C-alpha cells in the first residue's frame, strides 16, 4: 500500500452550545435547548433548506456541523465519487428509535421511521453536498480516534477517495457532541498533517 | 381548507411555509410544495388522525393528494358517506 500524505484541512467541534471551527470558538449560545440551538445554527450558517426541519436531531446536528466544516472549503473540485463520509457514535439512532416506538401504539410515524438508522445522517449530508463516495457509520463506546484516522488514511491510500468528512457524531436526548474533520490529499485550509495526535488536539 | 393547510404544515413540519403560501389548487408534490414520498405517507396519517378518513384504493392517492382542494373534497365526500 502506498502511504500518501493527507491533511486535516478543516475541523468543526460542537459541544456545550459552543461551535469551534479550526480550533477557534466562533459561536456560543448558552442556555438554549438542543432543538433551539440547532435551529440557530441553521439560521446562522445555512441558506434555505426546508428539508432540515424534517430531520431528526442527530441528522440536524451532523448536517449543521458539515455546513460549518465546509464553509470556505468547497468540495466542487472533486468528483462526487471521490469524497467519502466516515462517522461514528455510541448511541446510534436510539433517540429517534425511542420517539418512533412511542408513535407505534397509535399510528406509526413514517417521518420518524426513516430516521431510525444512524447512517441516515450520512445520506442527508451526501444529498446536500452531492457526495457519492465511500461511507460508513461505526458504533463504538467512545470516539476511537486512532481507528477513524487509520480507516480514513486507508481510504485515501487505496485511492477509494480523494477527500473524506470524518469524525464523531453523538446525540441522545439533550446530550450531544459533534467533532468533524475534512481530510484531503490536497494541501489547503489549515493543512494539518493527518494523524491521530492532530485530531486529538483539535478534539 | 385553511384548517387543512395548517394541519399539513404542522404534520409535515413545513416551518418555512405559511398557510397563505399554499394555493388551493397548487400541486402539493413536485413543482408545487415539493413534497416527497414520505410526506405522502404523512398525509395519509393526517387524514386518519384529524378526519378519521382512510383511503380505500391506494391508486386514488395521486388524485386525492393533488392539491388542497382535491384533499378537502375527498374528506368531505368520505365524511358525507358515513354521516
């Protein structure tokens, strides 16, 4: 395998009602509950995209984090097949699974049912940014940075992708955390060499 | 029909749409409100939940859900049948 250079070109961490882009805090909204906080991210960082309002909280969180991640870092230079998405979390889609289960006793909600898989958020991100590359959603006890780093490095090494959105996307009830990274072979943006240590620093 | 518009906005979570934005004869799908297949299922749920109306023949769906007016006419016709 040819080990190619790869760079972390952008990062976005969202936790405790705070948004950190490339290591710098760019938004703090203390005292807002998660749905309101996510709506505020949509209002501030996105253009009109009515589908956002139909998404579950996990998808809204991931979708908004990618909007921020890709600000000033367009992916138009890549073929759709050349950008992958690799995410992980610990609660899968359990929050929405529970909400859906509550509807089953009366009339099961189709709108909730479609979000009862964790990888649906990858679909929402892919539709928004027209991505068709490799994707995966792993369920793990915690954010295993060496594993995700190694997985993405291998996708790049084998030529499966030229760029990859990757990281941690957790949400259950009002607990949440997003830590997403844009990794590319191309040296641009903040251009930190891809390594578990660099991701850990930005996390 | 105004009540029906509000029910649709609530059921489909159309947060950026107001009742007055929806024309009575405007197509609900594709070029109109841009609803999709999941929305169609939610509209079926809406008919059951709010109006106790079921669609006996699924092939009638496209005609029933063409617009606010066709939905309202179907609801009225079904309720008159059972009255």
